[in-house]
C-alpha cells in the first residue's frame, strides 16, 4: 500500500474489517478514532515492528489500540491526550455502545486484530511518517524534527534575518530539501497556534550562508540544537519528578508529553518486581527486559516511544520516587531556553519572569513595600498586597515615614535612590573582574550613572548631596573630597558613587585570600533564576520566587561557596535571603551545581567603614580561621520577629539554619501569594 493516499488506506480498512461491512456513515467517533490511530499513533509508536508474526509486537500494538479506543474501559491508566475522541463516548455511556450492530468492545477487538494482521501491508516499517496527526506534527515541529524532507524550525516570535540564517545552516547540515520556520499566531502563551511559515530552499540557504567553511558553521549551529534538547529534558525532569537516567533527550521529552504523570505514584520496588515477573515468563534477557518495560508502562501509564531502550526506561523509573507531576512541554521549552527577565508588577514590586513563569523577588517577599508607598492615597494603600510576616524592627516603611525631607530631616527617597543605584553599580564593577564577558554581569549601566548625575549640587546649595551627607553622619569635607574633579570635590551623586565604588572594589579584592576566591574558581556570577520550591512543611504546596545570586565559586578547599555581597551593614533578614538563594541553587536545576557547603556575606559598607577606617567583615554560616569572619553575628536571630509563625528563637541553629530560615521565607512567600490574590 506504499504510495496510497490516506483516503484509500481508510477505504481499504473499512471494506475489509471482519464480521460486518463498515462505511463512512458509521458512528463518527469510531471512524475518527480509527483514522487518527492509523495516521498518528501507529506511525508514531510502532515503526519497524511486525505484529503479524511477532507475539510481543502484537501484544504492544493491541494494548495501545485498546487503550486509545476504549480509554478507561480498557483498564489502562492513560493520559487524556493518549485517548481518542471515541473513549469519552464509551466511558460515559450507561449501556455498551453499538457500532454497526455490534458491541463497541467487540468491534474494537476485531478491528485491532485486522490492523495487526495487515500492518506490514500498509508498509508501516518503510513509510515512517506518511500519516501524521496534527498533535504529533505540532510536537515534532516544536522540536525542529525532519518530516517528509522538510526541516521545521520553531520560533517563539516572528523570525528575523538571524533566525533565517540559522535555519539555512541547519538545512545545509541535514538531508532535508527545504526548511520551514514556523512561528505562532499568538506568541508568549501556552497552547500556541503554530500557523505562520517562512520557507527556505537549499539553494536559498546556501545563498544566505556566505562562508568558506560551511561544515564548521553547520557544526557550530547544530550543537546548540542538541544543547536545547538537553535543557528542555533537564527542565522537565526537575518539574515532573520523572528521572531521565540515560534516555535520549528526545525520547524522554516524548515520554513526558504522552504520559499522564499526575496520576502516577511509583512504588519503591516496581522495577525489580516487574523484572522478576518477566523472568518467570521467559529466560531470554532481551525478552525479559522488553516484557518488564511493558509491564511497568502498563502499570504506571508512563508511555515511552516504541524504540526506547527498555533498560534506559526502567533505569529512569527506578531513579524516580513518589508522586510524579505533569508539566506543559511548551512552558518547559520556554523556561529552558529563554533568559530570566526582571520587571515590576502593577504595584511597582520587583518580579522575575522566565518563559511563562513569574514570581516576586526574594527581597520583595521579605519586605514588600515599593518606593513611593508613603505618597499613595489611602484607597490605593488599602488595596496593596500587604503582609508583614517578617518584621526586622521597623524596616524601610517606618524609616521612610520618619525621614521625609521635612523639618530639617534628610529625604529618604534620595537615600534609597542613591544607595540602591550605587549598590547595583558596585556589584557590576566588582563581579566583572571574575567573568570572561563583563557584559553578562551588567544591566542598564548608563542609565544608572545618569540617574546618579541628576543628584546634583548647585553653586549655592548642596541639594541632594546634603541629604546624603546627613544620612551618612560623617564630615562633609571628607565625604565630598574627590580628586577626579578639578575642584577637588564631588559635585553630584555619580562622582560621589565613583569614589565609594572604587573603595568597595579595592576592599573586595583585599578579601580574595580570606574568601579563597580567584577568577578561575568562579562557577557563576550575577546569575538570575526563577524557582518553584516545595513548601518545607506542606509538601503538596509550593512557593515560587526569583532573584539574582551574586556569585558561586569553589574555594581552595574544594567547597562550593555562595557569596552575597552587601554594600551596607548586615541586616537580620539577610540570613533569610541567603536561605532562599541556597534552596534555589541546590534544587532549581538552573545552576551547574546542586550543593552549597558555605555561605559568605562580605559586608563592605562605605557608610560605617570607609570614613572611619574600619575593615570589611565576612559574615558566614560556619566558623573560619580568618579573623575577618564573623559566624556569631550570622547566626544571631534576635532581631527577627515573626507575625504569624509559632517559631521564635534568638539564634539560628548552626546545623540547620538554612532549613529554619527557609521555613520563615516560605511563610512570607505564602502570605505574599495570599495578599496579592
């Protein structure tokens, strides 16, 4: 039947089904399900088998057929997407439905045996993707898989010239005849409509790629594609709880896509039990592995592609534990491949976005008051998602109310702008010394400097600089002294910040030996993340948050160190913040490592140290032989007051401070979620 159209295939099947003569006026649900199975499921899962003469192949084929057609009535645990449109019709009927005068289960059984007997006649093993359902086509298109001599390259937005060159290179590196760049009608949402197409022929591709070494260019371009598959698989592994083991990333992704994981609870001995049972039925190692793999799939509803190595599949199940979870493939791809973005919500609160995930920042969750809150009217204040789960003794809200620029007091808004912007720029200046590409640790740098320039003195009045001096409480002459200005004094916030940031950078470099830090030991710097963590008390609940980890490095003793630089004095909530970062590094899958051995918070504070000749302090969760380390202050919890939690201690326990502090953070995140909804 090679070369026949799908219409001819269906006509042949319908005219030859045993027991009765079918036609296209039979129950539409049955005809549609039969069509979808032949053009979709059969191709997708059973290429290269021979169910007519191989009993194992026939068993697999008929099991899939029964489940697809009858759904739950087939006694299989299946995801809805693995069922046909006929299955709800069967599942929800009070009486057994009739098809052409016969009970539906009998028709399904007869039809399935006929399909198995005539499988090779339809040349399934040769025409691999002759018939393709829309669902399967969308799945393959999203992964950029080849079909019918067409290489489909998915993009999340309308493609530009760079995208077209990339598609051209990938086309040259494949055996396809043309490439189609597909992109959605509604970008940025789940369930995208992949309807727009830009086509590129091989001749057009070679014209676009003007290079003397096309082979090298192809290698450089195709490498990231494979890396993308790995990233998507890693994201799904973390989100679903189904381990990948040694499964090919595409096989693993397809397994997750077609399996109903929400209903899966894995028993500890499911794999060895299945192997033992299969061993009682056969003595051939290959048969045992295949039968055990099938038993596990039938028991769990986890559906691997037909050609998946059974040992790889069983290893994946064996490494998984407890309840598994569904996760949207499109969301996983966006999360794995798109960068984290920072922004604000309608209240001006900091949020982090990655793909379709959005979460408040760690610092916002701990202290959720935006700048300008004190200037809002009472109605707006009453609608604000207020929570005060963690109270560190007044916080910014009370400080801003007291220091409002009236009655000779400095203006806290000016201080917030200056100190916050200076801190951001100090981080950039410090950490660019520890990465190969300084741009990766920089943000909107020029804007930050320009904002500081606007904090400017006039000829007759220091203006905002007077507020900064009053806040510092230091000698005016000493604070403003600046050799880079011809006058010898800083005339605006930028010049003052340049002097202080240079001091911070110098002092951080002086700490390198005590920290055990060097550029070649850095694992990550200024790394953004969005993380969903299990609630530390209620394991069925989750808390989501985002943030930026300053630095992770391996010290001279081989320990992984999480570093959080502060250009201010140590505040009680910094330990809670560190616990949230530590949880994200160890469990989000966004970092190259999954364990932290030590946390360090270098405090290099111009206000309390620079003008008083005091040295920086390294606050840490563990004692250290260096006198610059302070472990006692890190573990001091006496200034943490909790509004709705029963936990209350004056000191974090050294052995599990991170668990205690993350519990408090999770409570705050929980309250934040309640308040914002």
